[in-house]
C-alpha cells in the first residue's frame, strides 16, 4: 500500500496535496449555489462541500474559503440572507464546472456559462432553470472556523422543487431518477448505479435489501 | 413539479421529513469511523456527514447528533483525541450499515457486524482491515452548533493508507478503482461510473475532458 504521514503530507507540492486531500473523503455532493446582490445582479458557483446538519428544522451546511471566487457568493448570502441550491445533471455538468472560473464581479456566471436564472415568489436569489431539483435556503448561522480561516454557513431550507415521479412514499428521493451526479476530488464527475436500499439496522438481525421501490 | 415550503415541511410526519431532507443534498460520502475508549474497547460507526475543510493543514469535518449511537464514537474521540476513517466498498456495505444498530456500549461493532480491527503504530484507534482506503485523524476542534444541538468535530489527517495503483501522478485518487461507494438518503448505497475529469476552469474557455488518466 502507499502510505503518507504528517511530515510527508506537509512536504507535498501544494497543488498535489490539494488534489490528494480533496479526493480522500470519498464521493461528494456537487451543486450550484445561486445568489444575487442587493441590486439583483446574479452569481452562480459550484460547491462540493454541502452537508446535512438536521431535518427539523431542515438545515444544510456549506464551507467557504474567502480567498476564492466563492467570496461573491458569500457576500451575496450575507447581503440578502437567501440562496438557492441546484442539483447538477449530465446535461449541465460542464457548464456547472465552468462557474468555478474567476469571472469579474460584474459578470454573471449564468450568462458566461449558458445557464438560465429562474425566480420563484418571495425568493430574491435565482434558481437554475436547467436543474431538475432545486431548493432555497435562509441564512441562519455563520461560524468562522479558526483553525484555517474557512467559514461554515448554515441555512434553513424554505422551498423545495422536485420532479413529481422521483419522490417515494416514505419521503426518499430517487436521485438516480433525478439524474443527480456526484463528484470526487476537484474535477471528476460521476453518475451512480444503486446497489440497494437497506432496512433499518437492529442488533441481532442482518440488514435486508428493501424490495424494488421504483415507480 | 412537487413543491414544499416551510409550513409543509414543518407539518410532515417526522420520519418522512428525515428521509426527504436527508435525500435532498445529493450523493454523500459514506465511511466507517473507528475509535477506542481509554481502555482500548473498540467502536465502529457509519457516517454520511464527512466533508472537506482544507488541504493545508489537511482537515475534515464530521457532524454528530449526540442523541444517537454516534455518542459512543464522540466520547471516544474526546477521550483519546484520535479516530480513523475507512472507505466502504461493495464487499462490506451491508456490514457497514449494520454498525448503525443500537449496540450496548460494551459490545464492539467490529465483532457484532463481522469486520476486523487493524492497528498501526502510534494510532490508538482501530482501522478496518477490510477497507482498502483508510486514514487517521487527530481531533483539532469541537464546535457546538447552537441552532439544533449538533456538534461539528474537525480533525487533522495524520496517516493515509491506500492501494498503490489508485494514485494518479497529480495526486488524484481514482476512487472507482478503490471501489469506494457513495450513499443517498439514510439507507441507499451506490457504485459510480465516471463521466470525466474536467480541466481547470478559466474565463473565456470551455472545460475540456482530461485525457484518459487510468494506469
């Protein structure tokens, strides 16, 4: 096996280390975050650090590095208190990746990469028309992470839009039917193939594959 | 499209809401976290909230809900300051899911689910022998999230073990060659199929699919 410990990790060339460490945690959620500033100018940015914090109230977290193009997204969220999250499918993943380029503050990534803003009532931030699963959040908490200067933004989900036929009777969303992709590292995009849903684990029994739940 | 807003989300049956909100963020990392208490008694727990915080120093975050079986993992991390993260493959995902059962504090999940602890020098927490990609972390920060009582644990990666043939020249880990799975919702496991790695995005150009980088 290959082995690296703290001194070897510290000695790595910077870009090599970033690529390795970003690959290490496994497959990740990859989404587009839509925002607008107080004048309505839009911004769209790709993130692979979205994670679940709780269901009641419904909360998600996102990690921001203020020294990157993400800073426009962060300042918009702080200015309006609202942002949208939009899933990425095979049809738009190259456009989505391109939102990571360093566009000037006054250029909208929507126009630059060829995606279409969509507005819903009472949400000042743009959704992505081409995304089949979208939700809006209100900013709830901003937590500075002292150890490396990143910022954790926690939002509460206030609106959810998804295709009718992907929602199972128990609330499970069939993301393969949505067409949602996953990513690894900084630049690798993947579709998925389900092995199984498994029954709730209990001591003394073995998890069973749930019966076919497709519609 | 189906639509839900704050009042509808609040009115959902609790289990339905948990399943829906846990599905909403897209595909997730799913890993086994290995710990030991100060007497060396081992614990193993499945987590789907791992996320990247930074590469230099190399940092990952994990969200804990103290009212679940995760509390044994959290108290062990606080007691020894060390934990391991182990990727989950098709060979062990049913065993991995079963670690989520509510075993008694004095029963090791390793034995209960049929996985094998593995110790490396200077790491008091057990790795999982059956996992092909494993890393160890030192606890660096514990951040209480006031809004819902969860806890963010930040660790620094101190040891990395991975198969020789999965590491690309630029530091990218080919997780499909590792056999790493991803998950969605609370109980759905998926293998992946790469679409492409894309070139670094720059204004005015279109991301290119990187040439075949397999070994």
